């Protein structure tokens, strides 16, 4: 009976290790997905925050000088 319990505990330990490994892989996947989302969405928005005022100043300057 003791051997059966030890075998079951060992099997559960192996399953828990697999679950932990899978959870860590999923966590890393979500982390890299978040980083990619920031790079693809947030950085261009920050870039536009600097480009749009410059573009509007250029357009405004041309319009005023043209009159």
C-alpha cells in the first residue's frame, strides 16, 4: 500500500512540474505579447505627438506666407 501511495505522489509531482512549466511558458508569452503591443501601438502614438505639431506649424507657416 505504501508503494502505491508513493507512486501516486510521484505521478502527481510530475504533473505539477509540467503544469508549472506550462504556466511559465504562458506567462512569458503574454509578457512578449504586451511588449510587442507597446512597440506597435504606443511608440507610434508618442512619435505622432511630436510629428503632428511640427507638421501643423509647417502648414500654418506656408498658409500665412502665401497670403
